[in-house]
């Protein structure tokens, strides 16, 4: 697992061109949205990792061809850690043990 705690860590992924893998996936922030399709996609992505060897999904990084190209502007302020937990908990059964959501402040 990559240690991702701040904006510098995200920028490092782009600078070092850390490629997506079976244990690492990049998603642009607009993927975190409140429509049913976006909520379903979030749950689908999380359960795919939970049903395999695990890994990290990093929201807020634009990728092309599996390589990170930039850190975007981040999700809407209403998309909080608690909101993400609630969406996953309400749509994924059984509950995913060991799920860790780490918000990173960009500004």
C-alpha cells in the first residue's frame, strides 16, 4: 500500500509516473458524485478490490493509459469521508471489513 497523506504524496504519484495495477486505481474526482450511477460505480470499484487481493483507489488523479497525468481540483465539498462510508455501507453487503478512507486536503 502506498502511503498517501497529503497533496505532495499525490503529486509524487504523477511525477514518478506510478502506473495503475491490480492493486492501484486512479479516478478523477468527478467520479465521486451523488447520482445513482456514480454511487453504483463507487461501490462496484470498492467491491472489486475487496473481492480480490485488495488495494487502493485514489480519487482526484486524472489518468491516461494507466498513468497519472495530474492531480485534479478535488471533489465537491459535500463529498465527505462520512458520505462515502454511508454510500458503501448502504449498498454493499456484507460490510467490507478493513476499509480505510483517507481524505486528503488539496488546498
